[in-house]
């Protein structure tokens, strides 16, 4: 779903805490904004002394609060990690600032049909809507979320909103990079973990575990690095499964004007920020 309501405003920072080494959860008070957020959407965040805004996926929404989960990977996210905190030594770089300017919600997220306990109904997905619309109350599916690294940030909001609980397949480099596992378990999701160094769960790539355990009726929802997504697309094709991918791309504007986040869908160029970031697996070219 692409919301018609968009805001460009400053929001009060409630907290910006380090959840584990190098990863932070930013919570902002957004009374009139949060109700317009859908899973899969994002905001463009202004960061002190950084020219371009940074895109951050919505991690969670609780009443009037919006949360973002991110890793510190460069100058921008380093400064962001200091915002809303009390140290005067970093105030000139953004630390101590108790408000943050945000543009959004942006992009097309997942459209969840309310009131149907076992149904996910993507409005933009014509192929699925034709198949499922005739007997919507009688059709169930098995939601399977596949996440790699900080791709876990956006899919938690999806998992929390889905009426039917499923399985999360989550891969990271090592145990110290695993995020949100307790959150998924608390809302009733089964969690399968892999790490590249073998420090937690299966040693190797999460797509290896995914390929072995998929079955008819599973619907995939994936977010993570491009190599992982390419493998998910291959697996889905081999097993004739439907699914959706949330793409992560560098963005300058977030609204489709700069044309800098183009991807190929059925041979045509689409903008991740405007036409996505949620796309059907079928037709996506990576």
C-alpha cells in the first residue's frame, strides 16, 4: 500500500539506545504520523551535518511511537547514533539533539487485510488477488520470513501485523550481529538462525536452511543483502512459490525524483523508493 498521507516534520526523540554493539533502536514520538505507517514503508531521516537524508525502514509502531532499527556503518549513522543522547562532547555532531526531522511514510508497503485471521492480501499483487479473492475466508497460507543482517529491521513490523504466525529464517555474520530474536518469539514466531562463523545456530547461509524446509503453501517475505535475495528468488522459482521482497537501495530523495534507485521488474525500470520497496518475487530481476 502506498499511503496518500506524507509528513515532513520534526519529531521528538524518545530514546536512541544501543541494543547490542554497533546497533541502535531509535524511537520517536509521532502522534499524527504513526497511524499512517504500513509494514514495508520507510522514512527519509535528516542527520546533522550530513547533506543527504538517510532511508530507514519502519521497525515498529506502538500507538504514537515509531521505531527504527539500524547499524552504524558510516559517518551518517554514526552521527545518528549520537542524536538524542546527553553527552555534550558530541552535541556539535548531533548528539544531545532531542528532535529529528523525518519525511514519510514513503514507498509501497504490505497491505494487510484486517479481520481475516489467516490472510495476507497484497493489494498491488494482481496474480494473487485473482486467485484468493473468491474464497478469502477459506484460504490459509504459511508465512515464511527470510532476513539477512539488518534486513530484520523492517520485517518485524510485518510479523507483528500478520494475523497468522509463521517461521523466521534469519542469517547473520556471527552471534553478536543477531537482532530481535526475543521480539519474534514473544509474538509467537518460530525462529531458525544461521551464522557464517557458526557461533549460533546453523553454520552457513540461511538460504541453505530455507531450501531444505520449504513446503507447498508457504509464502515468502524476504529482506536482506542482494546475494541472499538472489538465492531466495532462485529457491522460490525452483519450488514454484509466491513471495515478496523488500529491497534496500541507496536513495537521495526517497520520492522517485532523482531516479537513483532503479531496478528491473519484468524488463521495465521501477523506482525502489516510489514503486517499492515491496515487490513480488515473480518478475523481479536482481
